[in-house]
């Protein structure tokens, strides 16, 4: 094989190897960046994007049937049922959920809604603490920015 052809083959092989190594490095970097982004706290919030994603799955599996798509609640949630209990309220920031501190929301999910005149069953033995926090993160991620700000500045400071 002539020397010139050999040089071309080495150069071509070097270019292919460089591209392959570069592609692997970029892929690994993007994967690391995605993992860091998912674990990072959402700016101005107590929760992470990863919690919101888990919370959406938990919500869809355990809460959707009562609280509705995107936590919009029952249509006539303000009107008591014949039993005196109230239908499931919206959790999307359009009702009173944001009037409760994080500690109160955690207790409500864990112990159920009977203490508030509702029918929500307790999830303390159904969901892990991580899942309960994630479902709260999910529905709080649906709150309008100003609602979350007021909650964070005034409501959540209460115990």
C-alpha cells in the first residue's frame, strides 16, 4: 500500500475515533446535566422537578378520580353533599388549598380530609412520605405564581 493511502486511512480512522469519543462525551454530559436539573430545586420553590414528575404519577394513580384532571376538583365543590360532606376541592390554586401550610397539607394527605369536613381517605399507609411530598409538589406546581408567592410568604410561615 502506498504511503499516501496509508496516511489517508490513518487520518480517516482518527477522525472517526474523534467523532465517536466526542459523541459519547456529549451524551454523557447531557445525561449528567439532565440528572442535575431534575434533582435541583425549582427556583423559588421547596420542591424539585423530579418530585413534580413523581407527584404527577402518584396523583394520576391515587387522586385523579376525585380531584380531577390537573387537580381541578369536583364541579360543585363548595356545595355540601346530602351527607354534609364536601366534594373534592380543586388543588390547582383556585380554591382554598393554598390557605394551608406545608405541614397542614402533609397532615391532610397523611390523615385524610375528615378533619376538614371532607371525605378524602388517609394516604399515610398507602403512600410513602416521599410520594406524599411529591403529590403536594405536583399540585403546587399547578398554582399560579402569585398564589404560590403569597402562600410561601404568609401562609407557609405558620405551623
